[in-house]
């Protein structure tokens, strides 16, 4: 794998994979939170989020799930809500060099926070 940006990174391949995972999760969160949402478009939004992450460098896989139960609870008079961080469950797998990292974004109830972290 040739990475023309590697000369700018003073880190190991594992550290770079972790960095890339953080960038991808942050992109998903900040790009899509606030998107209009109801049960009719939840699956297509999940797919769009996954597919947009997969075209980014070093992504081997990305799976996005939106908590549809929360969508059902929050239906309003105008029949849509906006996506919030507590609805997201994202798994992304990054490979950089010979290092592979699996990172997650999911709501952690005891923290009341959508946490991004390294799973493997």
C-alpha cells in the first residue's frame, strides 16, 4: 500500500489506523446528526451513511444501525424527527499497513453519551 500522506504522520501503523477510525466516526456523527428522519427513510439513511464511510481511505467495512424504536417513540405531528447521537450504533473496520482496528460509535446509557471507542 502506498500512502502519499504517510510522511506527515510520526506514528506506528496501529496508531494511524486508530487515527483514521476516529476521523471516520467523527465524520459520520457530525455529518448526519440532525438529518430529517422517520421510519420510511431510516434504512436508506443507514445505507447511505455506511456507503459514504466505505469510500474513505483505509475503510474495510462500515455498518450503521439507527435505533428505529426511538424513531417510533418520537414521531411528531409532522411525522419526522432529526437524527440524534443516541440513535446511532456504528461499527467501522480500518486497515492500515498490517494493522486492523475495529471502532464503535454507540450510545452508552450510564454515561448518557454517544461514545466513540476502539473495540479491537
